[in-house]
């Protein structure tokens, strides 16, 4: 099969003929129809993000495709079913503390690396081999909509955080990093889940105005200045009442003061979920006041990716029309154009923009 192979962090992909993956017990082979290229993929592939990936690798992070072959442990999947290839692969030999690898993308700790050696290659190829439980049916879709469904990779991240925080319809959410790629997806997902109000802070006024235009009155934007106390007060003032939950999705370049400005705007007994990349490349600690946490009964938790059940739940939100894929601006590339796709993704980062590689010739859309 054809695939984009990353052989060295100093070189672009080689587009090459490689052996097709072979299915073993507990696995599914998927024909990849569309695979998203995240805006910071260039920083992962050139080593700037210091993600632990062993080379050579066929990278990628999640995909939409059709089942080519499944094994006897699959009791529902049929050949041709449309599936989302969930990149979050968990080891199966520790129910309490599974190791995690993001297939084709990243890993956590030594166990994650061991798992990565087996579930190594991602979806920047014509076929991908995934654990059976990671080929999640999304129902019938029109082939030309496959690239749009790649938005699952982005939207599932904040959805995972919102489910982890038991976010409820009617509640007020503050999204730290709301003007970013994942942050803006969080705004859309929270509204689809019935958020009463989403407070959206940011510095980019054009994007703030765009969020208001897209989502109307349930979104309250806040222009932040970089002054921690002042910004926190502005966020509190923007909300119609107490802020029930804060979800942070700031990137590694943002300072911890920006995280803390948002985080400490939460109400007493409130919940905070940390999902961003802050601190991944070093920098100051978060330094939260012990008495503030204790006296206010605050819950702070981290979340990486989402639980397996989040995928069918989100597919249902999309299929019901509660969460729309139509406002996403998609640019597609063929496999031969994989290097161009990575450059395009970096140059066109931002809310509701998506770059997609289509390894097989399918209609765009
Ligand atoms: N936990 C997980 O499972 C998971 C999964 C995927 C990704 N992530 C993390 O999510 C992070 C965000 O990714 P992304 O692609 O959405 O990033 P992005 O698009 O670059 O997000 C930029 C956001 O950060 C804000 N920002 C940047 N520097 C800032 C500063 N100095 N002060 C205040 N705000 C600042 C921007 O605000 P303005 O533009 O308005 O200034 C914008 O809202 C990634 O870096 C990754 O580490 C986590």
C-alpha cells in the first residue's frame, strides 16, 4: 500500500510503497478514507514538541474509514462499515491503570512506548490496523462527508474533558483557550451538550467576534489583557452567574498565569479540567493556593483524550443535528501531497479549520 513515512525528524515524509498491515487476533484492518492533520503536526514531526515517537513511523492521529477485515472477536462490525479509528489505544492487561498510546502520534511513559512498538503506525496510509475496540462505528455517512467527520479527532478531546467533569445542561462553562483550535471546538461541543452559557476569553478580537456570530447569546466573549487578576474579574463579570466549570486548553506557549486567571474564576464547589499543553516544554508550575482549593471545595483534574464511550456518544450528537460539522472549513490533500498538507495545517491553524489527507480517492467536502 501507499503511505507517508516519517523516517527522520529532519526530513519530510517519504511517500512510499510499504507492506499492507496484517490483521491478528483482536484487530481490525480499516481502509482509510480521511485522516486529519493537526495544526501543530509540523512541531510533532520535527521534534519541537518532544513527543516520544520511534522512527520510522507512518504517523497520523485518528481517521475515518471503512472496515476491510475484522476478526472473530468483533460481534457487530461488518465489512464496509464506516468507523472512526480512535487513536487512543489502551493496554488490555491492567484495567485500573492502562498504558496509553496515541497510535501514530504520541505515547505516555515506558508502558506507552512498549505499546507504541506494536500499535505503531497511524492512518497516513491506505490502510491502518487498529485494536477491535478502536474501530468505532459511526453509522452510514456520505463518502464526501468523510473528511468533515475527521473533526471527531478534535471535538472528542474537549468532549472527553466535559464528560470527565460531568458537565450538565444549563451550566456555565469557561473555556480557557476558547479562540484556539481545540478551545473553539470545546465551545461548540459544550453548547451542543446544552450549556447555559460558555464564557470565551481570548486576545484575538476577530476570533472572539466570530464565536459570537456563530453561536449567539449563549457565548459571552472576554478580551483578556495578560493581567491575571484583571482577566479573572472580567471573566467572572462576563458570566450571567457563577461559573460552574472551567476547561483549560491552552498550548505550551501560554504561561501558567493565563491558566490560573481562568481556573480560579470557578465558583466554590466548582470543577476544573486541565487538558492543554502548558508546561509540556517546561516553565513555571501552576502554584494554586492550598486554602483556596480546600476552603472552596474545588475539584481539579487532568484529562488526556476521552473515554472509549465518548466516540459513539459524540457520533450520536452529530447524527441528531445537535452538533454540526457544516461550519468547518475543510481543505483536503492526497497522500502524495502529505508534506504540503502538514505545511498547510500549520499555516492555516485556527478555529473551525481542518486539514485532511485522503489516502484513497474519495470526493472532497
Ligand atoms: N488533553 C488532551 O487530550 C489534548 C489533546 C490534544 C491537544 N491537547 C493540547 O491542546 C493544546 C491546544 O491546542 P490548539 O491546537 O487548540 O492550540 P492553539 O490553536 O494554538 O490555541 C491557541 C489558544 O491559546 C491562546 N493563547 C496562546 N498564547 C497565549 C497567552 N500567552 N496568553 C493567553 N492565551 C494564549 C490563544 O489565544 P489568542 O489567539 O486569542 O491569543 C488561543 O486561544 C495543544 O497544545 C495540546 O497540547 C490536549
